[in-house]
């Protein structure tokens, strides 16, 4: 099986740019439905343009519907996916198993990636999500070789591994600390944006990153971003389907450089090169640039969380 | 009407603690290392025996975030528990659903249930009752209730997530045994915000309190109520459950109940997310202002 590089598309320019720089597939957020704020989601018109571009260049498009909708929003979700399906997208990224089940019934040919937010952490979880309709599973952190073989060989499912993402203190998709501190309901075009809930609206206030007073000391909870390198040859040897770079919310320039970097590394590994030590310096440089952007965004989000105003429009 | 809570260990499964409850979820699903945790199989027979002798229902609460390796011990535990006179299992992980062969299943808090569509799916796997994700508003829970029985939380510190590592040991770098470290929550403060942590789960600083709204919940035909009680003592369990019992039976009024419950709360009360607001706020039914 060919391993594909799956890149983020936080806007149309980023989405086309990563494909030009060697990504095999791009994922974008459907406006109102993805685990990012609307600045990093795309309009129907842009998704249509992207799908046409990808089709001409033999690339793939995934659309993230990975916030958890309210029960009454499912008809709108189905209508929206039907529209994107008509544009020729290859798959969707989802979290809610009930939603996956409906999509599988309605669009049997559509690839369904079970999102990181689905929090799939064991082999029996994987069986459950397969029964719900998932065709591709995001690997749990510290996935074992046995689990990789089980997913791909025994269950015949595709597997996605993150090259760039972050680990929170809590399991992704199961944290409600952000909306405990600040949440606003805001309905736009029939879809509630659930500002403040990363699970439902894509906006996380990152309150775990405040220096919380704990007695005499202060503490921030773990929220480590990572960029992987040595995982790549292992993933290629084991036929992992997708190597994913998370980052719709970062600047285009940084993401373009990350994708060019990973394209080069993957191609080297495919040609039998396993010594990646020569790439460490460049990886560290990318990591530093990523941290600068990430810290600025965290500071902005915390400022909004601390303000008295409703969240509504986010310009960070 | 049914009132339920979790009791982590046989030691804390006292007559005083559980006398006002109808259903006990045995164990603490957040951490298998919690000393004496019934969820890990400690004293399971004794715990079931004690609850059953008092004529109450009991469900074994299973570890919420098992990795593949955990299934070895969990399958043995489930097999053993299925032979005991428990009423069923509380399951927080989708992967565990298929392992329950002959008992009732209640989907617990960490299963992350947000939609009626997922509730319908869980029913196909033998689930009879679900715990709605705390982020849901009442009007959203009403929709899910058309599909499946609801466990409705009404009081206590709301768990706000779950982790696979320990806040005390891995984040605060505290030294000591689990017996010492895990006795009480660690409280965190930032201006008016209050959070807590019980080891592998952050919890709300402010306590959920739905006493003012009990008559509305009963009118809406909610029947299965739940009090969060991780790391709380028997005095809390006895007092909080007694207040809700008296309130439901019309022996006390709502304002009196709220006052009494606020005295049990370390930092104050909240309504959680039920009224579409930030989880830490309290909206009073009477004056629509925070208490």
C-alpha cells in the first residue's frame, strides 16, 4: 500500500499550496463543522474550487466534519456532505459514531476517517468504529506494532498517523475544561458554532495553559506539540496509509515549509535511506517557528477567555 | 425515581454513605491504580454482597480509558462479575461494549455521548441507559431521552475530562504513595475560576446544583438522578442525597435545598452547561442572576 502525505488546508491558498509542494491529499474544514475556528475553515465555493484542482492533479481532498453536531443538526450535515460529495471529494473526517453510521448508509463510497477526537485507544474501539462505518482510523498515541498489524491486516482498515500534532493532559475529544470557563451558543445558517467547546465548535480557550495557582506554586497542564521524524521509515515499512500534518491554524509559509520538508524525507525513506540525522537541524528550526506561532495563538485565546465579551468572531 | 452515585472502595461503601441511594456504581472508572478501587476488582464480591443486602441495585463501573493491554485483566474481571448478582456494568469505552455478554449496560460519563444518533447505535450494543455528555443543554438531552433512558446528574463536582497519566505525579511532580496523594482533590485557582483534579481527571471547582430545577426535571419525566461524588466523604453523600430525597418528596422547598447544598460546596454552585452557558455559572430560576 502506498503511504500518502496528508496536509492541512486552512484556506484555499494553503490547500492548493501544499498539493503543489508534494502532499498527496489535503484536508480542509467545512465552515461550521470542523475542530477549528472559522478563520481556518473553507467556504463551499472554495471547497469546490479545491476539489476541481485536486481532481485535475490526481490528488485527494478530505473534508473535516469532526465537531460533534447537535442531534437536530444532522439533516443539515447530510445536506452539506451531499453537496461536497457532488464536488468529488474522496472522504470526510468525523468524530461522532452515530454520524458515521448515517454517512456510511447514505454515502457508501465515501472514505470516513475516524478523527483523533473519536479517541480510539484500543483494538476493540477500532472494531466498534469499523462497525459504525469508519474506513480509516487515526492511530492512538504510542500505537504498538501489533495494533498497526491488527488494524491493517486483520480488520482491513486504513491507518493514519500524525507527524505534527499535540498531546493534551486530557484525552482529545473528552475535555470540557474550555467550555466550563467560557462558552457561547451562536447559530449561523442553521448551525450552532458552540464557541468555547473544542468538541462541538472547534474553539478551545486553552485554559489548561494558564498558570493555575496551586497552593504556593503554579502549574500549567501538559500540552506538548510534536514533530516526528524517525516514525516515518517505520510507518512506510508497515504500510501506514496516511502520514498527517496537523496545522490548519498556522501560517501558510510555515506549513508550506513543513510539507516540503516531509515530502523530501518520505521520498528519501522510500528510496531506502533510513539515516535521518541530517534532517534534525531543519526539524528543530521548524519546531521553533511552530512554537512561536503557537504561543502567540495561545496568548490570544486566553485573552479572549478572560474578557467579558462573548467569543463570536475570532481574529487570531 | 432512582438516585445513584459512584462509590470507589469497600471501605467507603458504608451504610451511612449509601442509605439514601437506590443504585450504586461500584468503583472509580478514572484510575485503575486508585487504592482499593472496585473497578480494578478489589473486594468486588464483598461490595456486591453489601449493596445487595441493603436491597439496592449495583453496576460495576469499568475503567474508562483502557488500552489494548488492559483488556487482559478487564476480560477476567468482567467474566467474574457476570457470575455475581450485579445488575449490570457501567461502560465508558466503546470497545468494552461487545465484552458484556449477559448483563445490562449503562453508558457512563466518559463514553462521550452527545447525540441521539449515537444513543441509537449504543442501544444496538445492549445499552439501556446513557449518561449525557456534561456539555449538553437540557433541550438537547430531551431529544436523546426520546431514544434511551437518561442518567441525569444533579449535583457535585463535574468531571471535565480524563487522562492516561496522573496530575499529581506527572504534572505537579508530587512524591508519595497513591494512598496519600489521591485522598483529596488538588484545587487550582485563576482569578474567579476554580478547577480541581482527582488524579487522572480534572473536575469543576464549582459544584453542579439542580435543586432549583428538580420540579421541572420531574415534570419532564426524568427518573434516574445522579450525584457526582468522586473523592467525597460519607457526610457529603448522606447530606446531599438526603436533601434531594426531601426535595423530591416535597418536605423542603427548593431555596432551602440550594442553601443547604451550597454549604457543602467548597467554592460555590453552578448549573453546568444545562442552560447553554459557560459551565461554571449558576443561573437562579428565580432572579436569573448568579448566586
